[in-house]
């Protein structure tokens, strides 16, 4: 504990943390009481070298250590431990040592973000071609694997995800005769929503073979296959023109080296009077690096950009950012719901994979939630146009369209 003890003594100013080291010694770190954290979080380390590993490589030590059962939380969950750490980081600077280690990782940033088409497909398969049953066990019925929109705090996950689609559709100013491109179409939910409620012609593209198969099956089952088709295609190969372009939860996999190409492609494929909507995880603060544990175990090739990294590429492409919205706390709530569903079905997940996988996924959902709730993660929705006159001068149209869509969906549900 000789490395970790001074770090935690400096860091813990809110809440109380008790650590039982592998040698049986007990260490306490206390700050002021707060409703943001439990009264006391008690953590057990089960390996003699774990404390020093945590001091020198906090990301890998927390994630991999929890996966391999080198630490446990008494009377609580790994979320409780991550929460007390993140609340204190939120209210103080990172320790100088962690900043130094992060800066070393930053030297490799461009190399790590090299993401050509062949590598992109492999990276996507690593995460999205897992068992389809896994995602059914913790996502909403439509399997929206991105930030929901909680119009009311009491709303359930299915309602919030439907409202997310309405929120996006309102910003797109959709009409029946529109031709729509969905970049990173997932399991088809957004594209099918647009085809179903607007009658627009939708082309969805994905690099996941599992998602592609499911999307086209869904379109056929819902009699929407004449309106919505999905293809295994990289965005860089698209050549057609579209009235509307939407991309939800895909930009995180583009790679910082390829932003100019990405927005250049949207510019080239968008009609002069077109509207595009980018929905992506982002960073509130200045540019940083991908969390090492997330990069290795969850999203290889992934990167969370700051707005200052996105906007120059948009400006150089000739596109206009006509609206920007931050939705970070909505994702914190989304992740809370996902974690609840995951834990309720943990036994089923264990039957598909094993306990190590369950601990990996629990940690992934937990660290993601605390990052959106207390640290620098957020969600950007960026509306893009070529002609500033395409969208109304005031934002009232968004709320009006959302209200109309929600009422129409509610009426359809009542009729069914």
C-alpha cells in the first residue's frame, strides 16, 4: 500500500473508503459526508501486489483486477467503489502520477486510432458479433444500444428509447418521399422506426454480420423490407445521394485519423437541402485518450472525442453544425437501466459465457455509468446541413414534432 496510500489520502475528500489489504491490514480514508456516495465503501484486496498495481495502472488494475477476482466490495458492488473514486476525482484534479501515465498513452494516440476498413470490421465484430442473446438480456425490446432519452425520470427503458428515436427524427425534419442513409444501423431499430412512421426509403449500413442478418429479418417480419434495406458496407464506399443521413452510436469507432474522410463522405452524400444528425458519445473536456481497459476488452479501436476534435473536421468538410445538444446524464440513466437488466439476467449470461465475462460486463457498465454521471463523458447530438435555410429559425419545431410522434405512437399502442 506504500504507493496507493498517499494517493488515496490526497484524493478522498468526500465519503469514506475502507480498504482491507491482502495482508489483513486495514486502511481508512475519510472525507466529508455526502448524499452522492454511500456512508462507507469497504473494499478487499486479495493479492499482495494489487495495491501497487492500482496505484500505477488504475484503469487496468480496476477492470482486469475485478474480472480476475483480485478485489471485492463488501456489502456493495463494484459501482460503489468506482462511484466514490469518481466523485472525488470530479471535485479535484487527477493525481499528477495518473496525468503523467495518461500523457504517455497519448503519445500512441494516432497509431491506436489507425482504423482502415479491414480493421474497422474486425473491431466491430469483437463487440457487436457477440451472442445476440446477450444483448436481448439487457437492452430494450428494440435493442437500442445507445443513449436513451428520458423525457420523464419515471420513464422505463423502452419508453426512453422510443423517445430517443422521436427526438432524433424531429431533428431530421423527415418527410415521406425522403431517401435516408443510416450509418451504423445496429439491429435496425432506428431505420425501421423511420420507415414505419414516415414511409421514407431507408438504407442501413453496418459492419456487423450478426446485426445485418437480424435487421433484414426484422424488416421482413414487419413488412417493411420494401422500405428498409440493410447492407454490410463501410461508410467510405457509399456513393449515392440522400435527403437525410443519421448515425447513432457509430462515430466512436471511426478513429480520429478518419474524421475528415467521415464528414467529407457525409457532405458528398447529402443533397443540397439535406439534413444529417450525428449522435455520438463525446468528452466534455479537452482531448484525451481511450481508457486502456476499455480499449483492450470492450471497444478495440474506439475513441471518445471532445467537441474541439469534431468541429474542425465538420468545418473543413463544408457542412454547417446547425444544432448541438449535450445528453450525458441521459446516458448515465440508460446505463443504470442496462445494469439492472443485466443483473436480473446474470445467470443466463453466465450460461452463455462464464463468470469472468459477467464480471467484465458488470465492470464495463459500472465504469461507464460513473463516467457519464460524474466524470467527463457525455453525448453529442449534432445536426448538420449544407444550407442554413433548410432548418427553421427557432427550435420549436423539434418539440412540436416530438410531441406529435409520441402521441401517434401512444395511439397506435392503444389500438393494438
